C-alpha cells in the first residue's frame, strides 16, 4: 500500500469517527435541552402582586385536560427586569378539565399538585415570602403550612 492510499484510508476512518461523534453530540444536546428546559430562567410579566414572591402558575391546553403547574420565585433583577426562577414543575393529563370559574379560594388547595403544592406552602414560611397560585391572570394568595417545617434546616 502506498502512502497516498494509506492517507486516504486514515481520512475515511477519521471521517467515520467524526460523523459518529457529531451524531452523539446531537443526541446529547437534544437530551440536555429536553431534560433541563424547565429550569431556564425567564422574564415574568408585571402585575400588581408583590415582589419578591413565590408563584405556582397553572397553564391548561385547549381541551382543558393537560395541566402544567410551574413553581418558582419571582424577583426583580438588578437591571429592573422581573425574573421567574423555576423551582419545580408538575405536568398532569387526564382527570377533569379546569375552568377559570373553578379556580377559586375554596378549591385551590384541591387543585394544587401535591408535591409542589406542599413545597410552595412550606417554602413561603421558610423564606418569609408571600405565595400565589396564578391561572389566566387570576391570582389567589396561598396560606402557609407551618407543621412539619424543621427549624434546624
């Protein structure tokens, strides 16, 4: 085998390695973007609610059966933007459709997802911040849970 043929063989081999690595990179980037999208900070809309605050926001799809609860901290960034920092999130499907009229002070504690609902109500005590559940611009002030909050943490 002459030198040129050997070089061509090496180049072909390296091209295959590069192609395999690029495919692996694309797969890892996709996995990273889908696994961690929920944790990206975003701008929050101005409202009459106090800042800083904890907020759990309900988003419902068109048929009303797919619900997403995004739980996070809202604060005013140094440059003046209102920022939402995600703490948790819950996606629910099935069950029953929720409407704006059903989102009220009497039913809110039955509507909140169990884990994030408990977290926000305990975190508000720990962090001494007000907390609100929000759906389509309607906000409900939440009451904290003081039992089982550890003082040594």
